[in-house]
């Protein structure tokens, strides 16, 4: 079954079979692929249909140095404004591909095949593209919508278990923000069987994408509702900055657990919903203890890209399926630890 969502009248997100849907989504012109060495190993026959540029693996590749390398490769290959950029990979690949496409020759049209759960439900959807600077997440970037995002859940079967589980943190986040029924589905399902249950996984991925798509439709440039998508991320990015022990999804799970405790302590979230959220995260397999001391987390918050002067926007859960964004002095937020 194919699920199809349109965002801002400019971007389609399709959950379906890549071999069936890609020919229908690609424009009839020159295509240049940006991907990574891992995708080349698993799906070389797909990449080999086009000219392609490969990047390295991990957050250390998500830099302006990598972007500069791609620009030079594009020049060598004769890429011009008639070309279409296709990013094939997880969130790092799609972030870089979107950023390169949005800036090379003042902008090329682009699309994504998202190959990780984290990418399908979050990173590749919504039009935010960026790279890290000095370890700070997504400090340089653009808002630019892809022509399409194609999500084939069967491609998730090549993911290591840890990477699949990491993606479920963003699914839980979407459920907490705006889909209580999705949250209940996750509570009831057998997480171990999820990677091979195609029908259920497609439904879960679609529902998580729908939460984000609906929010982006209302607020493309993060002036209001889109800030809700940062639930748990302020602390998660601080954890990632200060430690390499956790990947992004694992850090988000810890960030959500910490912010739930803060929300409960100040009367915004009931003890029952706090317990439900943390129980689900633990059922999925997340450890909820921060690998970084609170004093170090506080120092990392000083350069969070979502801060405005001495203030910061924090997302607090009110109940499963509803969150609120509050602007507060950074010093006040740090005092809540």
C-alpha cells in the first residue's frame, strides 16, 4: 500500500515501494545522486543508474568540508541548473544533499529516498537542511522543500537493530506531540517483530510523518507550532555535543525523559503520563540516564541554535498527544535541573 502526503503544495512524501514509485517521482532530466559508502554497499545497483557522489559515515561527515567536496565534484561532473539532486540515505545524507542542492548555483531541485527510520519519520521531511559547525548540530542550514521524499520501509531491514530502535525515539516523539492513538499502538505492539511487519510499520511511519507534515503545513519556518518538533532535542543536542556514547535517537529518548520529569515537577504533566512515556521508551530498549553530568549539559546549552539572546524555547508535554512551547530565560531553564 502507498501512503501519500503533500506539504505546502510543493513537496510529496510517499510511503511505498522504491522500485515502483521512484520512476513516477523523478523528473525526466539529468539526475545526480548524493549518498554514502554504506548505501553504496547495500544498493549499488540503484546508485549506479546515475552519476553519484559518496560521502563518509557519521556526524563527523556532516560538515562544510564535505559540502565543499561535493561542490567540487559537481563542477567536475558538469552539474548545472538543469540537473536534479537525489539524496539516497539516512538523515545525514539527506541533510547534506538538501543543503548542497539549495545552495549550489543558487538552488537546484532535489528529492530524497530515505533509508533509515530516523530519516523517514523526521530528518528527511519538512524542508530543513543543514550541517554541523564545531560539533554544534545544524548550525548552518536552509529551509527548502524537497520535491519528494520516498520512504520504503523494506529498506529498513538492512539497518542494525540499534539504528532501527534509535528511529523509534522520533516516532514516540511524534506520538507525544499530537497522536495519542499512535502512542497506544506502540504500547501494544511487539517492537522486536516491527521490522518485518511491513503493513504495521508502514502505518506507524505514515502516522509519524503525518504529525510532522501537519505541523510544517502550519509553520514551515519554525516560528510557532514547528518548535514542538524539538521535544527532547534541546537536551539531546547538548548530550550529543558533550558525549559520543549515544546516537541521536538514544539522546532524544533521554532528552524526552528529562523534560517529562521537569514537566511533572512543575505541574504540567501528570505522574501517570510521565510513567507511560518512560515505560514505553524503556520497553523499546532505551536507557534513560544521561551519560553527561548536568553541569556539562548546562554549559552546552549556551550555544543551542534555538536560543534567542538570553531566552530559549522549551517544549513541555502536557499529556500524551499534546505539548506546549514556552519561552523562558535560559538561566531559568538551567535552574530546573
